[in-house]
């Protein structure tokens, strides 16, 4: 039996740890082990959502904005998300709750049409009265706010009352979230976090907005070190500030960008792309070397205009200055005796560069809620089935993000405008209907029609849509909304076209029979076979 000896040469008695200690070192979950070599040094602090975010938000925001300005992948990913979720803007589909308002559904439908017409005048006014800065339409402000939502993790806007010439006094001003901060950059307290005053239950009561962006310190502004306190809403419930973000945990009061987890990867991928490009350019420029057995200093001096050359070096210089020999348009190059040409062997771009970059972009696209093909615009390895599956999966995420943003950002703006429209008489309430403030939610019920989902195979998908409606599984409104269209405008336009065709002596019901194409996805993806038809 082998004994363990101590420094004095005497046997050492090994004591087993107490049961309590052994129980502490053990872990019910392997991920909580403190003895596993891979996890022993990984002991992150248990922070709350806002405590983890507050000190790091300025650095995160600055780095993400720099990536959006200078990194093509980050900029392209943000732009494509804005195009997919917002597009050129959203169409209002008003849905007053007839049952809550205790009015007939037909009356509610007429009210919805009146609301939609007034909203269109407000949102698409060419003079941009809906924008406090008078630069953008409502669609433009929506895209700007959603871009902030992606890069800053949150969108911030003030709903102002500016009676200055437009039909409505309600105006919206999109605010950079960097301006939302504690007065004089004070530390957070229990009742004020990152510029947001909180109530007893954590509800926002007011917002402290810096009058100038903290990055404008080089621009003379007497209000640079001043803040404005704006209540969340007026005493009668009209919203004054809109703050839209998706919290990742309870107790979070500011948003986090979707780019935050991949900042390091985007930065390193950009540096890798640049290094590969520089190496490829260097290899292209340095095509060959001339190796000479003679003194390099004299040869370099000759190339630089030096006058001290040996007779032999002068002969070499004269030789290279002589005209080359032309044979039928071809050039034959000769080297001076004793010299040889060594061609470089370019090794860039690296043979695994494309595969490595593709893998990195897949990780980035996954974090942004996109597919690799959408981010890279590389559709070379996509067939119908995979494109269709990817479109459905990604569209589900886009739809959820759109609905969440509509509820947080557009709904308060729409409610503030609708209240004014009713007060001004631009929208007339039906007889017997309750006042707006009594049933605000019922009047403000609406759906927002965003950009169309698009079709991978228009014929197959249009046929499927027709069959869904025929089977009662869908409606024309839903099918049109998925393609970014308003079904009422569609059927009204069809009615006008039908009337014009009849007036011109054409039969609108005359259709050409067409044979149906296979709808099997596997058949669509399979290459066509030759020689399978009749002889």
C-alpha cells in the first residue's frame, strides 16, 4: 500500500471533507458546478436587468452607431429589417368595436371608413404637418423610429400640440434616445432610472429629455446643460411621450439593441474582411521579383537616380531600358545574364474565407432575426422549398415585431390624433354612441397593414389563397393584408375596372382557361426529366 508522505517524511493522514462541505461543492445542475474545470472561473454577478444595462448603455450605443455608420453588414441588416417591417409606411385599417360602442356593425363600418379617410389626410399631408420638424410624413417618422428601435433598442417620441397651420394640431417629434437621461447626468435612484421617473408600481410618470444631444458639445447651444421634464400623459389621459421597447426581463426600463450580443463578432468580421482584402491587393500588386546575384545597394541606388554604378551595373541598366523585341504583336522578355524572375504565389483570398464568412454571417443573421440569405443577399443555394420555409419562419418574427411596435408606438399617437379629430368634427360619432374618453379603447381598435410578405411562386401561392377562402379558412381582408393591400381598396378598384370594361363593350367575366401546374414542392424542386413524354 502506497503512503503519502509529508515534508517531514512522516505519513500524512487524509481527512475526508465534512458532509456539509461536500454537499456545497456538489451541484444539482451541472451548469451550476463550481468544481468543473470549464465552469469554475465563470461566476458572473447576479444583476438585475436595469443594473446590468445602466452603466454600459452609453458604450453600447456608441459602438452600435459606429457599426451602423461604417460596417456594411450591420447597416444592411438594419435597413432590410426596416424595409421588411415598416416599408414605405403602414395603412390604417380602423376596427371600432361595435359591441362595446353598442352600435350596429354597419354603422361601425361607416365610422371606420370616415376615420381612415381623415387619418390618411393627416399622415400623408405633403406639407408634413404631422411632423413637428416638418420633414417627414407619418411613414417616414415610423421608419426613423423603428431604426432607432433596432439600433438603440428603443424608440422615443413626443406628442405635441402645435396649432400652426395644418388641419390638425397634433404633431409628433421623434427624439434620439441618447437624450433621455438623468438631469446633469446624475446617478440612478430607486425612483428615477436613466431619465425615467417611476411610480410606486414601476410605471413611468415622467421623462427627462436633454434639450441637446450629448454629442453636440462642439456646437454652441445655451441649452446644452438643460433638461426638460415631460409627463407621460396629461391630467385627462392624453399621451405626451411614447417610449417603445421590448424588455428582456422584468424590471427593465430601457431597451437593448438586437446588435448588442454580436458587437464583437461584427467588429472582428469587419477587420477580417479588411485584412483579406489588403492581402489580396498586395499580392496583386507584387506580381514578381527579380533576383540578382550582385550588390543590392548599387541596384537600389540606380533605381533611385544614383550616379555611382559599376560598369557592369550600368550595362544592366542600359539593357532594361532597351526596347523589347516584338514578334507578331507578342512580347518576349529577356533578363540580364545571371538574373532570374521569381513569381509570387497569391494565397489570398484564403481558400476557407468564404465558408468562414458564411458561418459568421449565419450567426449574425440569427441574432438579428433574419436568414443568412436576407443578410448577405446570397440566394445561390436556395430552392423553392427552403425559400418558402425560411420566408414563413422569418415572417412570423417580423409580424410579431411589427404588432408589438404598433401597440407601443403607433397606438398612442393614433389615439391622440383621433381624440382631436373627433373634437374638431373631422370624424362624426354615430348617434347614441358614447363619448371618446368613456370608451377610448373601443374607438381606437385598429389593425396596421404593413409591407407585403411577397411570393416565392405567385401562381402556387395565389391558388392556395383562393382555396383557403373557398374553404372558409381565410378572408379576402387577411389575404390582401398579407400582401400589403387594403381589401376595400382592392374590391372598389375592381368594381371601377369592371364598370369601365362594360362601358367599352368588353366582357369582364371572360377568362382564359389555363392548365394548372403541379403544386407539389418536391416536384417543383426536382430537375425536369428528358424523354419521359410520348414517343
